[in-house]
């Protein structure tokens, strides 16, 4: 799904592979550009409906890990951490993780 919502621009493939990595790592990073935009849209859709959620909780709904996309969405100012230490989600490994909420509503994938 191509879109003009800017989600395809949040992922920077140059930050996903080190300069010392082999060429195939750089190719893999470049190939993630559109997929990352789709993942950003899916995360925003879930967060706008069910916030606050931690990345693990959103990933459980999507069926794949999405914590890297959370960092990109936070950097773009589209989501923010929610609550205090006591509000954190305890993940499967027993560690606490921040829950997130959308900063503003965002028309993801709509007309």
C-alpha cells in the first residue's frame, strides 16, 4: 500500500546496517523501507484503538516483533511513553517496558 502519509519516510536504511557490514546487509536494510512503513501504519492503528500498550503487546497482536518501529515512531513525535514506572508492562522475560500512546490521531491507510 503506497501512501502519502509520510510513514514510508520514518525508516532510515542507512542506520540499519553498519558501514563495515557486508553488502547484503545494506541491501536488506534498503529492502525494508516499504515494509517498515506498513509496520508503522499497523502499529499506529492498534495504538489509536487500544492505547496504552507496550511494544510486546502490539507485537502479539501483529504477530511479529515491532520494538524497532516504536523507536522510529517516537523519534517522529507520533507516539510517546505513557504513565510512570508503576504503569510499565511486565514482559515475558520479567522486565518492565514502557507503554505508549499516540500523540495525535493519524489517518492510517484511509482515504
